[in-house]
C-alpha cells in the first residue's frame, strides 16, 4: 500500500485564473460564500487580477454563465456559489437538481474544474451555518477544491 504512487493536487503553486459565478437570490448568504471563496484564493497566493466575479439572478442561471465561461477558455477553474433553501419554494428540488446537473455537464464537456459551492439546505439556519459560521464555509471549500483540481489536472496533462 505505501509503495503505490500517490498523485494529488497541491496548494503551493496556485497560478491560474479563477471565475466565480454567484447568484443574488438569498444574497446575504451568498455574499458570505463569496467572501469565503475570495479569502481562500487570496490566502493561497491568487492575485486580484486573476479572479473575476460574475453575478446572476438565481442558482438556475449559474450553469449558463459557467458554460459560457468554460467554453471561452479564459479561466482555469470556475467556482459556482449560490444558496437554494427549501423553505423558500416548492420548486426547491428543480432548482437544486438543475443547477448541479448543469455544472457537471459543462465540467465534463469543457474539461475544466467547476466547483459546486451552491448550498442546498432545508432551512435558512442550515444555510447560515454553512456560510461561515459553525459548519464552515461552502465558498471556501469550493475555492480550495478549484485550486486542488487545477493542480491535479496539470500533473496529468
Ligand atoms: N434561486 C436560488 O438561487 N435559490 C433559491 O432558493 C431559489 N428558490 O427558492 O426559488 C431560487 N429561485 C430562483 C431561480 O434560481 C431563478 O433565478 C428563477 O427561477 C428565474 O429563472
């Protein structure tokens, strides 16, 4: 077991261009996710000029912009940030499923990491917990995932 080659992404060389696509719906929570993501990128050495923030109305619109950006080829990773909260709507399941599925499709089509930092929770309290309070910050996690995947992909190509 210890003799096997272990290939994984690193957090040391973070050169790359990052696009954040964030929704305005449930804006207070999403702003906390954006702050978490930007903070994580910058603390790992990513400079302001290599981070672009695109804003869309809601989680359902995130995949279109992510797809467009992935196809344009100007970024090394895309970080999707949003908050879908069941309490808000009967079509929670559609918004949650379609936003995640659209991102996966674009990631595979364009071979670019797309970190899914879209919270899907039953309550606003659960969303707040995952946006920088007692259960971490999903935006931070998504940014770290993007850094790691860029690094790992470089080792394969
Ligand atoms: N968009 C969200 O980002 N989160 C939600 O919780 C949400 N709810 O509950 O409805 C939501 N709906 C809007 C949707 O993403 C689209 O913006 C809208 O349907 C227009 O296409």
